[in-house]
C-alpha cells in the first residue's frame, strides 16, 4: 500500500468516524442520560447508606465508596451500550443493502472496519471515562488522609476505569472478529452469548471432573482455563496483560480477514467456518457435561454412575449440537457431514475420561521416594487456622510417606462405585469444601466425629522435592486417629497447632461448659478461668490435653466442655498473608479425656 | 475506460459470471440487459468493488477497482435497493459524501435539490420507492462521478421524473464525458438513452454492440408469395425465427438490410416488408437463440 493510499484511507476513515458519531447522537444522549440518572442515584445511595452505619469507623469515607458505586454502575452501562453499538455498527457486514452501500464507498475494507471499531470504542468509552475522571477527583478530594492514601483511594476508581476500558476493548475486538466471520447478526449474537456463557461453565465443570476420580487431587479453578475465551470478564478476571493481548490478537485477525471476506455471505452464511465450528463444539460440550453431572445427581443409588454420566453427556451434547447446527445451517443440509467434528470431540473427551478414571497414570497411588524429598509439610485446612510446619528431618519424611500410604490404602479399600460428581451439593462442596466433603465419597474412611479444630479435617500434604518441584495432595474428611501412631505423630508435628505451638507461649485458656446444666439465661455456663490464669496450671492443662490427645485422638463422645487455648505471640498466617496477634486452638474435650476433665473440675473447685 | 477482463464470479457452485470480456468506453451510456439471474447486478457489484471476482479483473482507467479507493472515488453505484439509515436525510447523508468524494459539487447539489420534487430534510426511509431513488440520484450526481452505475434506476419513477433523469444523465455525459452503465429490464427507457448494449444470459455475454448496429443488424421481415414456395428458399439467410400463415412468412433475419433485401426481392414475392426491431424484440429474439424463450419456460 502506498503512502498516498494510506493517507487517503486515514482521511476517509476520519470522515466516516465523524459521521458515525453524528449519526449516533441520539444513542450518545440516551447513554449519558442513563449514566447521570442511575449514577447519581447510586452515588447518593452510597453516601446516605453509609452515613448511618459507619460513624464509628475512623478510616471510612462515604464519598469514596459512593464514587466506587457510581463507577460500577457506569461500567455496567458502558458495557451494555458497547454491545448495542457493536451490533449496530458492524451490521454493515450482515445486510446485503448495507454491504452494497459501504462496499462501494471509496475506502478500503480494512480502513472501514478499523473506523467502525474505533467509533464503537470512542462512543462507549469517552462518556464513561469523563464520568470516571470526575469521580476520581471527587474521591481524591473527599479524603482527608495522607497524600498516599488520597492517591490510593483515587486509584480505586482509576482501577475501575482501567478495567472497564480493557473490558470494552476486548469485547469490541471480539465482536468485531465474530462480525467478520458471521454472515448474519443473529449468528453473531448467538455466538457471542454461547462463547461467553457456555465456555466458562464447560471449563469449570471440566476442571471438576478429576476430583471425582482422583483422590488427593487439588482442585483449583484455573482462571486462565475458565475465562480465557470469555471477554465479558475482561479486566475483571485473569490479568490485564492477557486481555491486552486478547484484544490485539482478535483485532488483528479481524482486520486480516475482512479484506478477503466474501461480501455475498451477508444474510446468507458464515463467511469463515472456524468460529461456527468452535461455537458448536463449546455449546455441545458444556451442555453435555452439565447434563452428565445432572444425570448422576438425579439418583442417590451410586451404581451405574459412569453409565448415567455418559448417557447425560451424549444426550445433552448431541441435542445442543443439533439445535445450533439447525440454527446456523437454516436446515438439515449437510447435517451428517457436520457431525464429524462432534464425534471427534466426544471421542477425545472419552479418551480423557478414560485416562482420569484409570487413575491418571498413577496419580492416585503416587508417593515420592524418601530420597527425592527435601521437605514435607501439612496444612490443616481449617477455617481459622492454616498452620504449616516444614519437616526436613529424614525420620519425619519417612513417617509422612507412611501416613500418605495409609491414606491411599483407605481410599483404595473404599467403595469405588460412589462417584458422586453431579449433585449440586457435591459440586458445591467440591468448590467450597463444604460439609459434605469432596465429591469422592469414601466409605470407611469418612470420619464420624469431627475434629473440632475450628472446622473440618482435611489433610493436605505437600512435598518439596530436591529438584525444586512440589507435589501436593489434599484428602478430605479423614479421621487422623485411624492411622498408625507414627503417622499420627508426624501429622501432629506438622499440622496440628496443639503440637506445633509451644505450650509456654500460651497466654490464655478459656473454658466453656455447653451442658444441660448451663444457666438458661446464658448461652453457656460461665466458667471462672482464674485458676488457669496462672502459668503453671495452664501449662499442666495443655500438657495433659496433649498427652490424652496423643493417646485417644478424638475418639469418644464429646463432653460439654470446650477449651480455647490462645497463643499470644504474633505469628504469620500464610493462608491469609497477615500476622495474627493471637492464635486460638479450640477443642471439644471427648469424654475419654478423663485426666483433662478431672483437671478442669479441680480448677473449678479451687475457685 | 472500464475494462472487464475474464471476470468470473462464483456463488458456491453457481457460476454467476463466466469469463466476461468487454470494455466500456468513456462517455458512453452502456445498457446492461439480460434474463433474470443473468448476472447484471452481480457484474455491477464486481465493477464497484462490492464483490471480489474469483477470476479475472476489472480495470477502471487502468487500475483494478477492487479495494482501490482512488478508483472508487471516480465511481458511484446506485443499487436496485439503495440503503439509507433510519435517520438519513439527503442533507445529513451529503455531509458524509462531501468528505468522501473529492469532486463533490455543492452548487450542483443545491441545484439538483431544487430540481427534484423532494424534501431534503425528510427521512429518506419514509419516502416512496421512487422518491428514494431520486434521493439516491441527487447524492450520486452531486459527487460528479466519472463512472456512474445504476441498477434498475427507472423502477418506481413516474414518467415525468424518468424524462428528467434521462435528461440529466445525458447532460452529464455530454458536458463531462461521464460514463454510465445502466442495468435494467425497462428496455424502452434504455433504448432512449443508451448507445451501447450488453446482453447477458446465465453469466455470459450473448451480445455486446452499439445499439444502432444491434437494432440494424436484425430485422422483422414479412414476405408473401402468390405461388407455392418451399421453405428451403430461406436457407441462405441467417433466419433466427420463422413462422408461416398460409403464404405469408414472418421471418426474423440477422444481417444488413442492404445485403438480404435484394436477395429476398430476387425471390419475386408478392409482398415484402422489413422493419428494424425494437430493443425488446431484439432481446427476445437473441434470447430465443440462446435457448431462453417462452416455449421452453411454459
């Protein structure tokens, strides 16, 4: 392209840009009006709501939160208008009459497409940016704190602005790309909805699958896998750099493809087949997987779980593929041929499924060798504590390996028919580690008695190998006191705060009596803890508890007594990344702890 | 000059244009006629860069027209159903074209707005089909194109406006050497204005000639004999069509009048008359030759 042609294209593009803004003046006025109308409501609401509740909070400034509230509403409105404008402006590719008009104008296809994209961006971004900049000033001025705090607060709105701009760019680039590939506006809209809606659902469900068969599997939803093709989440999930790259790639592809696009595909068929295929596969995979889990969940009988899973998968995926193919093709023509990629997808998934159900190349039974291991740590995944103690001693490492193998043995000997993936409870529990535990139910290994160390007992073992790699396994809902003494001891050493923390650091012991004799006026029978305020008495109590814990574990019915031991020195909480002033170990004392109960009674009598 | 060189255009398996080859000279008014689905509108779209040809090329003043803003600046295309935005008026659409077309003539635009009976501030989409065409014409002619392409331009125009349009086109052709290419089924109007005709059928060119030569190259002849005569006497003539009612023969003969008339007179007919065909009759006869006639369709 000569420089004259380039200059001409820029000049023509600028003319069309101005004309586009002029012709969308009504939309711009509506857009601005809605931002002001709803934004002011949100701002005022933010101011007035917080005034009643936050009077005592020193650092709180209602103007800042009100600014954020208005900024969020502005983000939402800009997203909505960006969608509307994108559909409108790119529709010249999907209407034969518009194609005639724009195709014959003295401007190249690429220049026209770029101009259209820029129009949408400017119209949706500029009003939003102006409002956000004003809000940044408001939140900066509203704070009476230090300069850095002012800057920080202003940056909150600035951060929303940046994320919103990223979101708009990514979506415009993506919709532009879909517009170039599709022949009809309806195809474009459907593709956009399917990709943004079905893709993350499918990916989330797919990531859940290993946890149904691989005990010890650490289920972390990967943001990249879950939202990589979901521009609706741009700026608000994954990193900002990713979305910049996403925008650049899809925009570049669209500009490349628009030149060779067959204009006669308008109102007719997809101009480029690849996105059509991807959309069909995404929707059929996601719906299939959702139906698979649902079919498993529908029956409490766990036999034939896998059969039901696949029945749901085939029915859901085929039906959704069929419907979308019908919509895209406008009929049944070439339906047979279109099934080929579907069959390949199902076969590929079946292969992955087979690998996972077979144990994923020894994932279930893998335990590193002792001479490969540099250190081992356990994380007690309870809610209020997450202590980790790295063990490097050779004996400890060997004991940890023994514990790990005992855990595996418990899983191996349990009923493997119980694949419970699919119930919403199980899915929820798999995601949130709720009361029902992991989705792989292990009869025999399930603990009947909670170890009330503030939550549920899950075992997380992490090996740091000599080569720097880490191996982590997380096992749910195990009663550690079913294991051998050696295994239990090493776990206590590595993860049980009762054993990890030095009893001499205990600053306070509080005892609660939750029994039937409790005073009806109070929730609990108060216990005068003054006896255990003395360090020697406190130390004796803790040692007794430890001794009986080591002997009995948590076996036995819980008594009415709860002990809370507080350790006063600040400790770094790795899970939540802050320093705790105080750590509390809570324990419902089992009735088997005769000595402990006797000591507590003694302390009560002495008062 | 517009050069159409081996242009082929496929829509899937359908060959809409099949290796078209012809030129359109500057300053001519070229009429594009043909059967339904012959490829007239497709050809216009290929010339204007809306469609990319699958083979061959279209050159406008030696430059390929596809993706060439410099070539397209000199052209203006009014399709059979011109598009206007809901809020488009002649005035606000002119705002765009003023910037896009370097030869935009504001004075001429105002003159045309005054000439045509149309409100330049009303929404074009709310106007009748004919008025929408007028609006499109005003905008088109105001860009002062060197090459004007019109698809079914007379459709919807009343007879008075049709005369006006023809007059304005002719004026531009004579004053500015504008080249016009008109695709239409309204052969009566084309006959008045065109000097060249291209006849398309099934994507190919059946005939492409100056209009006069086309019309003069084919005649309707009525010849009667007062004696029995064998039809073989006509074998030496290029007879496209023949029918007989008793001793009266009605023939459509291709050839120069000065060439076939003496030979017919030599047959000593009782009655002999030769008339040039109208463009419509030429079209029908040529199409019959190409196998597209009413007997094949019904």
